[in-house]
C-alpha cells in the first residue's frame, strides 16, 4: 500500500516536472510573442532604422544574419566534414587523430567571447579584414568547426564496415566509396551538426559584436552584394543585444519574435532535408 | 573441364605473429564449385580473401608464396587490384547491400568501372538480377531501398551485384549462414547454376552443403590444406585421418 502510494507520488512528480518544463518553454515563447508581436510589421521587416524618418527596421540585420550563417557554413562544413573523413577513414587512430580530438573537445567547451577576441585580433587585425561580415564568419567558422566535425565523425563511425569492405570488393577506390556510400549514409549526422551550428551562429552575440560589428545598413545595390562581405554587419542577435542595452525593449522583443520564427523555420527545413535524404538512401 | 583457373603455390599468410595459412598449394578448377570446409578459425576466410587480395585491407598482414589467376601472379608488383577484383568478385557472410536502391546496388560495380550509359546499365541490372534469380521478386521495386528486402533476397541481390561486373570467379564466404532454410535452398541452386559461367569458391561450415553443391572440396585445419580433391572421393574415402575425423563429426 505504502509502496503503491510512493510509486504514484513519484509518477506525479515526473509528470509534474515534464509539465512544468513544457509550460516554462511555452510561457517564455508566448511572452516574447505577446510583447514583440506589435512591433513586427512590414516596415520593421523590410526597412532599416532611419533617424530622419524616426522608424525602426531590421532588414539589414536579417540580411546580415543570412550572410554570416551561409558564409560560416561555407567555411566550416567542408573543413569539418573533411577532417571527420580523414580521422575516421584515413588516419587509423594515430597520435594526429588524438591531437585533433583533444583540440576539438577543448574548442567545443570554450566561451564564445574568446573566439571573438581571437577573431578580432587575428582575422580583423593581423589579416587586416577589420570589422566585417567576413571576419565574423571566419571567427564563427572556427567556433562551430568542432560541432560539425564531431557529428560527422560519429555518423561515419556508425556506418557499418560491411559497406566499406563490400565496396572494396567491387574494386571501388576508397575515395569513390566515401563519396558514393559513406557520405550519403552519414548525411543525417552531418545535417544534425549543421543544425546545431546554425543555432549557435544565429544565437551568437558577443563573438560577432567584436568581429562583424554592428552595421545595420542594407548592402548597397550599386556596389554589389559581394562587397557587403567586407563591411561591418550586425546580425539579429547582435542588434537585439544593442537594443536591450539602449533600453529599447519593444524593439528587442520584436527581434526576438523574428529570431524564434527563424530558428523554427531552419529546424523544419533541415528536418525536411534529412527526411528526404533518408528516403533516398 | 579440367582447366585450372587459380593455383596457389606454397602460400603462407601471417597476421602479425599468427601463422594463418601454412604452405597452401592447391588448384581450383574453372567452371566448377569448390567448397572450403574445416573447423572455425582454420583459415577458410583468410584463404578466400587471398584470392582477390581483400587481405590488403587489413594492416599487419604478410604473404609469402604465390597466387596465380590464369597463370599470372596476382601479387606481382604493378597488378591493378581494382581490375583483379572485377575479375574475382566476392559475396560475404552477412548480406551487405549498400544503403541505396536495388537498382543502384547492382549498378554500383559497373559504375565503378566507368559504365555510365543508362541503357547499358539497365540491361546489366536486369541480366544480373535474373542471373541471381531475384528479378521476378524485385522488378516492380527497383528504385526502392535495398535495405527493405528479406535476408535471403538481400543475399541474392549481393550475388547479382557481384555478377554485374561480369567476373570470372565468384568467392562466397558462408553465403547462407545468415539465411533461413528456404533462402538457403535458393542460393544453393543458384551456385549450381553459376558454375556454368563462373568459377565458384564457397566457404561453408556445413558439410551437407559442401556435399550438395560442390565438385571439389578442400579441407582446412589450422591453416593447412589437409586434403583436397573431388567432393565425392573426399567424403566417401578420405585419405587423411584428420579428414575422416572431421567429416565424421569428431571435432569442429
Ligand atoms: N584480421 C585479422 N587479424 C588477426 N588475426 C586474424 C584476422 N583474421 C583472422 N585472423 C586469425 O586467423 C585465423 C584464421 O581465421 P579465419 O580465416 O577467419 O578462419 P575461418 O574463416 O576458417 O573461421 C584465426 O586464428 C583468426 O583468429
Ligand atoms: Mg570465416
């Protein structure tokens, strides 16, 4: 009897805890939406803040976020996946692999502001890239590299050896086998790494403020979109941080709503891609 | 009928300090099924893998002596291993179709060897699947994943995949040990069919299977080819005491 009571008490606690954490999440999201939604209108999304007109807009920050995310992935994904392939398929567990693994783990646990400091001094200063989207992206690429490498590596590790041996038995070269079997089979894991990386990129503030700066203007059509890469550009999160520090809370909540929607959309997209690739292979 | 397809000459293989094959000198006849029998760990798989150099994949392997395919040493310097494996295909114990469609599995080998033309590939895929007597079961779902097939179907798909590069020799390492009896019967029938075109070497730890499907049998024990010869004579009047003991179930 007492046992039974204790059992149902614990069960109640477990359900309660689950309910509480879900409610907390829903509550925060709901709060942000209620506070921020009035700010999310057409002008807010499609123009940049203008002191002359007295209007606020985040179009520039949206574009910057897109730039930084894409550029970061362009740098980090090939290097990260390449490193994972090398470690798992070529290196054979020597000291080089252990060194990379150790470095990767250390980098993964490092506060992002340290990456910011390094990026600012090295990419911005030594390489002379200044406060720019490029400096920010290179910095974040270093930051998310461990995530991508680790997830790709785990995914490759999970691919059964019978595929490797089977392909070799058909006379396939190692690289052909990697291209046609291993990478497709590891795709879900690689995609997971990319989702996590995008989350960190979109959510980053400190490291970006120090490297990509806080420019909020749209790329000028005359000088071409490419030129923007060498100019300062603040992402949504950076702008949100700045708005908060200037006590413009409504604006900050508005950006919060946009960020939440963005993260949701990215997650859905990536899940769709993952489901699609799974269906093919 | 008595053409020799593969000959080994004082073949020794070491995994580090393990002496896994000891002075193996045997002759494998063309267009016949040769069964390799012997207790587990006696070197059957190791021997089979030396025939298409799959041992090259595991590190720490040392090989002495020679393996001659149509009289040519396959371990000679300058031998193209990819070409060798095209001639000497392999089917493994666990069916291992790749995680792609049935069609792409069979087309994998031809594509490796540079065939890109759709019409040609389609023809090869159909012929190979028919050759492995699985065409009727899969013809309506060629574009579906091969991982959805049953174990027996997977193994016949792997045989089709191996046949798609038109090999001269098919090596099979316990191809039925992971299969149910009905699928086993199908694969065994297939082996008898295959020898019309190919030289088949099959590892089995099932002596009844060896007796049913093979023309020649090699009995291995602790890395040695103890007795080799026609399946009939090896089972009915073994010359070596150890062979007699083994086929009468005294060990292994
Ligand atoms: N990759 C390997 N590394 C080291 N030893 C091996 C390896 N493969 C097989 N061996 C050893 O070689 C011997 C023969 O193995 P194997 O050819 O697999 O036997 P069988 O197929 O007859 O069961 C065994 O003693 C086994 O432990
Ligand atoms: Mg074996």
